[in-house]
């Protein structure tokens, strides 16, 4: 080594360091299978398959019992189905817990890893729930609508029956219960017909022909609204008229805007007014729109019938 120069000694030392570091890194990259084998119980994993099979059999038994009880006690079927769902959930949780306990060796490190994974999964799954919770608090204070209001939202129309921290419940006119997440309410447009009041405006549309007595038709519509037992008399009943194109022919559009004294009687009020208007139109011979045939009277000589003209004689 005494014959080597200092620069050569430095280069040789650097090569030795790099080579030893590469060997160390290569040794660290090789996975330790023994640790994984010590974490998983092979016998427990095989026994877990048996537990899963037993769980599937139990679920099938629960489904059969619920179906038979629902057929025997038809009036209790919703309650039976509710308890069936709870029983299924308990079987799922119990089977999963037993399989995890049999398959893995649980220690403090494993509990930390599982706890962190579950916390991340639960947080990711509950992000919409947290958003709906915050939106529910906003709805309670901002009050875009109230319980009892008749509301149109996302193509649905009905009465608000509950405002919760997670969702809003709506009872449609077809008696369907609609559950709307609170986060959707804040991002979409909501239309409230009465906003805390009992009375609500209920517009009605009518069409008559262009050649009919429009003033008389408007008076009959107003009278039908004012004589209905559902009308709220403290509000005026305007009737607006407009000429429109209905289909392939012209018509007069008459829109009445009365108020019903209670929003829950909106549809009975609409039915009563339309029946009254129909009867009044029939008595006064007011007809619906129809295709009108007109005869044009043209006085312009340019549109008169063509004449034959004799050419003048030519002198030869």
C-alpha cells in the first residue's frame, strides 16, 4: 500500500464505501417473510372460512324466517323487515370480528395499525355525514323553509315534515316520504310556496278561443275562485290575460292567482275551481281554442282577377 499514491487511496476507500452501502441497501430491500408469517395464523385463516360459511347459513335462516313471518303477519311486515335488517348487521359485524381475531395475532402494534386504518376509513366514509350535519345547523338558523311548508325541490313537491341534523323529510302529494341530505338543500334551488304561513297562492291556467268573450270569461273565472269554500278571501284574486300560440292555433291564456286558506287543500281547491269554471263556460257558451277559418276581402286592384287585353291593330 505504500506504493499507492494518496489520490488512489482515496478512490479505493470511496469504492469500498459505495460497495458496502449497496450491499446493505440490497439486504434491507429483501422482505422479511418470517414477520408476515408470525403476524398471520394459517390455521385461524382456514377456520375463518368455516365461520364465514356459518354466517351465510345464519343469514339465509334469518331471511327465511322474516319472509314467512311477513307473509303470516302482513300488517307487521315493515316492523319485521326492520328487525331483519338489524339482525343482518349484527351477523356481519360478529362474523367479521371473529374472523379477524382468528386470523391475526393481535398485539399493541397490530391494534395501532388497525385503529389507524379504521379511523381513516370511518373519516373518509363520514365526510358526507359531517357536511350534512354542518348544513343542518345552517338550515336551522338560515331557515330557507320551515316544517309544514309546501316546497318544490329537485323535481319533488310536497310538505316538509321534519328538519334533522342529517337530512330533511318531505311528504309528497302522492304520500311518498322523500329524504333529502342537508348538503343537497344548500347547493340546489328550493322553492317554498307559503314559507311559514297557512295560506298559499295557487295559480290556475285556462284557455279560450280568440273569438270568445274574454272579459266575460275572466269574470266567470274570478267568480268561481271567490265562491269556492277553499279560497282565502283576505287576498285579491287577479286574473291575467295574454294571447298565446297553443299548438297550431292562437288562444287567449287566462291565469287566475287566488290563495287557498290552507296549503294542504291546494289540490281540492284546484279541482273545485276547475269544475266551477267548466260549468260556467258551458252555460255562457264560451268555447275553447279552435282553428279559425277567415275570408280575406281584398280591395286592392292589384289582387283583382286578371283581364285579357286585345292587342291594337297595326297599320300596314
